[in-house]
C-alpha cells in the first residue's frame, strides 16, 4: 500500500502533535466555505488528475453544502493553472489539483511564474496511482529482466514513448533507465495517450504510464505489462510483479518505483484553520465506499495524509527529480 507504508510514521507524528490544536482549528474553520469552491486542474479534461478531482469535488460538495466546481486551465506543463491559483485570494475558495509533475517543474523551466517552494500550502494527497511499464503483446520481452538485458546489449535501440520532453512519463522512464543501468531512445509525442497508441501500433517499443490510463488495453490483451510500481501488487492486475519483484529493487527511494499522486494545494497564506478543515473533509470523502470503489476501478489508492506529511512528500520528490533530470540531460527551457 503506497501511502500506508511510506508515510505511516509521518502521519502518526502529525496526528500526535496536532491532536489538540487540530480540534481548535476545525472549530475555527467552520465558517469556511462561505461561497462556491473552485478546484483548478492544470491539465486538459479527461486525464487522471481531472477525473479524480471531479469525483472528489462531488463528494466535497455533498459534505460542505456548497458547490465545488472544477475548472481546466491547461498549458505550459501545468504552470498556467498553477500560476492562477498562486495569485488567488488565500481563503480556501480556490484550490489547485496538484500532481507529481509539480515536483518536476524546477528542472523544466529557467523561470517559473511563481515561487515553487512557497507559492502553495499542500493540503493532502487525494490518490496514489501505480506506474506500469508495458510493451506490445507481440514484443519479444516476456519479463523485465529480458528487456533490461536486451537494452544493455544494444544501447539506445529500444525506444520508449512519452507525452513529451519533460513530461511525467519522461521523468519516470529516465529514472527507470538510470536504476537499470541502460540507455533507451526517447520518442516524444503530444500526449501520453499518443504514446500508448504508438506502442499499440508497434511504432515504439515500450511506455511507462499510469495503470488506470491503460488498464483497458491490458485487459484486452493488447499491452503486456512487465512490471508495476508500488510496494505490493495491485488487485487490478495481481499477476503483474512490482519492480522490486521483477529484479529492480533500487527503483525509487523506497524500492517501490515511481508512484504517481494527485492532491490539493491552497495558495500560500491560507489560514491554518481552513487547511485543517479542508484536509479533514477530503479524508472523510476518501473513506466513502463509492469513492473507494471509484479509485479501485482506476487502480488507485486513497490518500488523506496530513498537510505536514504532504509537504514532506513534495520536498522529497522535488529533490529526487533533480538527480533524474541531471542524469537524463533534461534541459530547462
């Protein structure tokens, strides 16, 4: 379980320190929300971040008795939407649906339209999603070890598709290549969906993608998954080994590989009471049976960690991707 194993200690520590103050903050935050809440998704409609934000928004609207509206402000690798939220009033009525791409931004741009380290207050993670390495069903590699061996024999001959230079799949595959000690050939596309289509059409050899984005192709027998991130196998595809089980224990800070996450963040200077209330409401929504059923259907696990633990995760991920960017030669634009 991605969250429970990796962040258990941080969660317990946050709960112990904030037990008394958290109750007072919840009481002080009762006045929020006083009007509709807007969640800005910095990506186009239909992606995993957008889908999760919309489901979560529905649950929050039911709990809060106020509309929670999702708006898509895509472009510039998520920086357009993020910049809009960073400029918003810090009152908890405008939130950013943040995902792990945010931790990569300092290595993609020479200058950002906001301060990456201080522009937002992380609230909580909504969901964790495993990343799958998949090849075409007719590919010659039956397991991860055979693909790695082939890549070592012929550097840069095995190709991989991504949603573009500097995209999350680009970083994830670069991290995999560094951990495996191989060199692969990058073929960027306009989006992750096009990269999956390229594997299906045998135009490229492999792809690393969120499981939920390609689960239908796997179940339909068109894609062959060789390994999946996470500390344990997913119920969605119980026969697919984790990267650790497949022979790559060093892939990821805890051996779990790259695990995608999405969550909510508020503008800097948003009051503690509002952040505490919002995190509590999200945690409650994620415990609802229909929400857990939805997340399971896209091979994801619920989050709900305290803001302090989410902030720690974001700091660790930002530092981690610096090394990957340097090793892969990803240049700031």
